[in-house]
C-alpha cells in the first residue's frame, strides 16, 4: 500500500496525520486542515510544533499527542490537559467536536 496521502483506521477519538498536514478523525470522513508552524505548550512545559503531530487521542479533558516520526508507545506522548493548558487544549480539542 502506498503511504503517500493515505490514512489508517484508528481507535475512536484518535486523529491520524498525513504528509499534507491534514487530520482525519477515525470514525468519520471529515478532514480538518492544520495550520503550519503553530506551537503548543504541553503539561510538562515543553513546546511542540503542530507540524510534527502524528496523532492525537482524547481521554476525558486531556489530550495525548504523539510527535515521534516512528510513532509513540506508552509514556512516549505529550499530555495537554484543559486544566493546565487551556489554550493549547482548546486549539486541538476543536477537532473532536
């Protein structure tokens, strides 16, 4: 399977990102365009570039964000919670509404 501009099926409430900076929600066919070179603050005070987000998973009022090119395992994600970083959380959470 050619991986250029292809999306893989994911769990509910998870987004996958293609090389074109577009997100696809796993349980719908809705595409959401991501802004380029935008930065987000994580709960551990790290700053990440939206451009490098590979997937996002929502858990209650927190988001787990993977930025590793090879994917993320348990403990490899960045956490962004509404209570700690409302601006970053709201910016990403709008894709789940």
